């Protein structure tokens, strides 16, 4: 399955929100991303159809196993790339974050793994890698 960039962004947002709060709803995602509730509702429908999330009658969003794996992987790529730009290249944190947001969706697995290996060899200790 090839998830679009926007789908990955939604999963990553749900993942981050779930780290901060016990209960994540569509309105939380909409507020976090500053998107309309209608846009988020459509996206949640697609993520459900892809088997990546489930939604309870109470509106709570839960990951399926596959959804959590993808969300964690996207977040991990994002964190690694942000840290590389900021810590290894000296890019400002704001720019590192913005650039990582774009690159995390297009970086190849080969390049990601080599970057990860390079950083590990240089003593980088990741917060969370998948």
C-alpha cells in the first residue's frame, strides 16, 4: 500500500496527539492541523477504509497494528531528519522541522537507512527508531 503524503501527515498527527492525551478525536486532529472538520472527517474515512485506524462510537480514534507501525515509522523518519539537519548541519530548528516535514515523505528506504547508520556511527542516540 502506498499512502499519500497527507495520509502520513494525519497518521503522524494522531500518533503525536496520542502521546500527549489518552483520547484523540477528529476535532483534535482538525485543531492541531488547523484544517476543517469536514476535511479531517474525509481523511479519517479513508484511513478507516485502508485499515489504519478505527473509530469508536464515542469518536475516539485508535490505531490498528498496521496504522501504528506506519505512524511510528513516519514520526521516526521525521525526527531523524530534523535532528540531522539541526544537530549535524547546524540548520535552525524551525527550518530543520519544516524541511524534514517535506523530506520524510519522499526519502527512500535506502537513503534513510544510510542516514540512520551514519548518525549512529557519529554517536547520535535516537529518541525512538522503528
